[in-house]
C-alpha cells in the first residue's frame, strides 16, 4: 500500500503542476490584454490632447508664474482644453 500511496502523491503533484501552468498562461494572457488596452487608451488620450490648441501667451504665463517647465505648462493647458484659468487653478492646488 505504501507504493500505491507514493504513486498517488506523484500523480497529484503532476496534475497540480499542469493546472498551475494553465492558470499562469491564462493570467499572463489577461495581463497582456489589459496592458494592450491601457496602452491604446493612453495613445488615444495623447492624440486628443495634441489636437487642443493653446496660446503662446498662456503657455508663457503659466511657465513664468508657476516656475515650471514648458512641457509641464503645455500639458496642463492641453488637459484643460486651453483654459489658462483652470490650468492655473489645478497647478496651485
């Protein structure tokens, strides 16, 4: 009987290993799909922000008053659809 018990443990281990392997593949697939969707959404958001027109004067005002980089000022303005007041309010909070 001890031989049968040993064989049972080996069989259980092999089955458990197969199940874990398929779960890992499924999990990796789900993670990959999620990353792909997030990346696509991020790219679409960047395209939308790039379409927003901003005024040079507003950009310079934010850069000067908030003492931030051109990229940060431009990003803030684009996120607020070019509205300098909303951009400044967000940057001060």
